[in-house]
């Protein structure tokens, strides 16, 4: 998955959403430039694009997860700032935001299907393989 334009776009949009959320909550420009608000939200967006079938309707799952990640990160950062005088958040926001969505039954709740773990490839490869199956061709990916 080294060269996925879809994942690159999700990283960009996740970081943009996180930074906008940070601006809304009054995060300083120095903290925004350091990646405080955008890094974990970008990772959440990319992870969900990777694990969900690549469709435009996934935005109804990804956007709330990105916002959840930003809010969890802000809350934990505020708690650490109170305790340690530093806004250390590590990867807790990303882990909680992404796992919360992946543990949901997204197919029945949102109509968004998760890709089985043994079939995960890049989003482009997934689309290419499923387009060839729909056209009656064989896929390059072996399924057990």
C-alpha cells in the first residue's frame, strides 16, 4: 500500500478536518503547525479508508470517527496538560477513534461494508479486482 492515491487523499482530508477542529477549539497556530490536531485524525481517516470498502458513502462513517478522534485527543491532551503540564496524547485518540468504528457493525448501522482481513489490499487494487469480477473476469487476488 505504498502508493495509494485514495489513502493519500484521506490523509490530507483527515489532517485538514483535524486542523479545522483544532482551530474551532482555539488551538494555537504553533501547536497546529506541530501536528497536534491533524496527525491522529489523518491516521484515523487513512485506517478507515484502508479497512472499509472504498465508496463515497464511507464519509458518513469516516467523518464522525475523525471528529471523535480529535475530541478524544483534545480531552486526553487537556487532562495530561493538567497533570504533567504537557499536552502529551501519544496515539490514544487514534486508537480509540479507529477501534470504536471498526468494532461497530458498520454494514447494518451505516450500510458500509468492512473488507475481510484476508482480502485487504490497497483501495485501488480492491476496486480493480471487484470491477473485473463484476465484468465476469477473474481477479488477481486468490481467495481461500
